[in-house]
C-alpha cells in the first residue's frame, strides 16, 4: 500500500508530466485561461490517462509480447479511440464545455502527456493496479498544473503588470516558476 502511495505522489508532484517533464504543454498554455475549463479538461485527461493505462497494460501483457515494435502505434490507437469516446460524451452531456474546449479536446489524442504515461508505465514494469495509480496520480498532477496556471493567469490579468511582459512572456515566466516549485518536491524521493 505504501508503494502505491509513493507511485501516486511521485506521478502527481515529483514527476509531474507538465511541470517536470514538459509534456502536455499545448493544453497547459492553451486552455489555462479559465479555471473551469482547465479543471474540466484536466478531469477529461485524467479519465483518458486511466483508460490508456489499462489499455497499455493489457497490450503490453498479452498482445505485444512477441511484437514490441508495435508498442507506439498500438498505444496511439488506444488513446485516439478513448479520446473519441470522451469527445462524443462531452458533446452530448455538456455542449457548453464542448464549445469552450474547442480544438483542445480532439487534440488530447496527440497530448504527449497521455502517450508518455503509457510509455513510462510499461518502461517501469508496473502491473495493472500500479499503472492505474500512476495514471490517476499523473492525471491529477496534470489537472493541478492546469488549474494552478489558470488561477495565476487570471490573477495576472487582474494585476497591474508592466506591458513589456504582459501576455506570452508572463505566461512563460509563470510556467517556469511553477516548474521550479515542483522541482522542490524531488527531495521527497531523494531525486535531483
């Protein structure tokens, strides 16, 4: 049980896909302008990560035993089909959210954080339960990064920021500071 807790904390904080590995930056910068949209996209990404983790485990355990060279393409197929399902569900259940997410919902298919999750999980040799904990931690860490960035961007819009750094420059500065803050969690595992 303690191992699962460390896997979760490691994926959410120490090895955060966005703030430590710089994966998933497109939605991180693109959708993080509004808190509600960032939170919902983070939850949708978490769901896709959990399904992708289960699919990656099943493929790695049963299908790719004799054909490891097909790993990347099969993971992409699982992720793309899961994203299509999520897109149809969001369109049906919440048309407002579907419009707010715009192009970023179908772009989850190419979100490198989701593909990175599947590849890291198989590289680490995680079983099904460990993979699901890793996916949940990674997804919630991704959601945390999106929500933190959205909150700071909203705060920056309400603040008196010099025009020289307003916009993209300020967003990159905020992202760098967030990344540095998350690197401080590396001490939890003795990593650098």
